[in-house]
């Protein structure tokens, strides 16, 4: 039902203050078997901004592989040199030189580049899994936001129904002269208060549904959205404070792959400031004066650095810093993930204990409210006491229902903390 329709209902209630008001339909979010948690995750994954970076990552891998498979360490060059004495003596002296310079790979340089491509290629699947895990987190968040909003709307709707029934009963008794007219005004005010709460709850439900549709492209929820607790012997046997995530958690695997890549990049950095040996191969042709024959010879030379170690150190130092930062981030991430898991397990244990207590409290408050209603019908108490007991009973019952929903939501959050991809 739209927010506008709800406003119309409120206007009718305020304008007529009638005892027979048509109730809005119970809030119900449509669910279907054609939509699954997996299909929603796949859609969110395809729309994830980081997903589009996969092409650039692959291009980077291909470019480095092509470089590593190159015949030379850098671009080769051709040199052509001509000398003559035309401007000076003009005796006919000429000399031609043509040679190619070919930078050679240093020992281990080519292998380091090839290894870098392998590590970057291994990092790509881990990168994709990390994005899928982030997409799973978004799907879980969107679905449970809708479920919680739907539950709240249903609860307020039920309270509105109860308030309407009470209003009708009071109005009938006022008309029969059994109650004062002020009781009817109190019942009417109470009903409108609850109806106002329902309009807000309905608006919040519509907001969460629009957010869900914007991210998932679906207007209906999956029929099966509840998750089962991931069974792990360590988690079931240990106290929640001692629970630890598996080292194969997608986030840890991804950063481990990044660290492996950085280690190889540290090796590659050792060649960044190096001067590669330069092999020269060519021909030389020259004559001293006119009439002489050209003398031809072959040029073969090599150029290499005597000591370039000092020029390599800055790149190696930068690579070492990047590696150290990544290793620190890895430790911080693992600590954070363990903390989230422990916190969620603790919350789950606490809420299950709360549910046991509140279930008993719910039965007692419902019995108490029934007795208060009976006492009101017999004229033993006034309406204020009935409304108070009704408010207590509704609050306890609603807390119980929300706890049941929150426990199911926590199971999903624990699976997310464990790195379970939908």
C-alpha cells in the first residue's frame, strides 16, 4: 500500500472519527522462489564498482607477461652515423657506421618478471571472491532491513487493529450509557496515535523496499532467505571469545595474495635502477680519399655498468615499505574479523537467553491483559488501566518477535563474518 493511501486513511479517521473504519491490509512483502540469495548476490556483484576493475587487472597481467617474454630487457635501437670532409678539405673522405643496440636481461630479471605475472594472475580470483563477499554482505543487509521493517509494520498494524476494536467497544458502551463520553475520546485518541505509528512504519517499509530494488533489481524477496548456521567444530566447541576465523577467509586469502605479489615486486624492484648490459652489433664502412676502395668491418661491442647498486636501493626500499604495510594490514584485518565474529557469537548467545525469558514474560503479560479486559468489561477498572496493560502486553510480544528475527539475522551476520559467500 502506498504512503499516499495511508494518508487518506488517516484523513478519514480524523475527519469522521467513526467506529467502523476499514482497516488497511496487513503489510506483506511479496516473496518468490524464482529469486534466490545466490541470484541476488550475482546481480549485486555484476553492479559492484570494483567488479569493473577486473578488466584493468587482467590487462596489467597481460602487459607484464608480454614484457617478461620479450627478447630484450628494453627497447632495442638502431644507430646510423655518416662522416665526411666535404665542408673541410673535400678529399673524398667518407665513413659509414650502422649498428643495433640490444639491452640484455640481467641474471634473474626475466624470471622475476614472469613470476610477478604468475602472482598477479593468482591474485585475480581472490580479488573476485572478495568482491563476491562484499556483495553477499550487501544482500544480507538489504534483505534483513526489509524483514525487520516488515515485522515492525505488522506489529503496529496489529496494535492498530486492537485499538480499533477497543474504540468500537467503548463507543458502543458510551452509546448504551455504560461509560462516560470522555472514555470514547480517550479510545479515539489512542487509536489515532497507533494509526500514526503505522503510517510511519509503512513508510519505512516502503523505503527499505525501494533501497532493496535499487541495488538488486528485484521487487520481490526470495522465498528462502533464512540461513543455517555454518557448522564448524572449532566454533561449536570453543567459547565465543576464543572463536577464530579460518585462514581461508576470502578477505585474508586476498590480502595474502597481495603480499605474495609484493614480495615478488620487491625482487623486481632490485632491477628498477639497474643498467642493463647493452650489446652493439653492426658494420662500419670507410675510405680515406677519392679513388680508394671502401674498407668494411664488423662492429661488436658491449656496454655494462661498473656499479649501479646505489641506484637500485630507493626502489627496493619503497617496495619493502609497501610489503611491510601490507603485512601490518593483514594482521589488523585478521584481528578485526576475529573481533566481529566473537561479538556476533556473543550477541547470538545473549539474544537466545533473552528469548527464553521474554517468551515466558509474553505469556504472563497476555494473561494479565486478558484479565484487565475482563475487569474493564465488568466495570471494575477504567480505560486508562486497560490501555496501560495493553501497551505492556504489545511491547513484550513485539520484543519477542523482533528477538526471533534478530537471532536469524545474527546467523546471517555470523556466516558473513566467517566469509561464507551466498
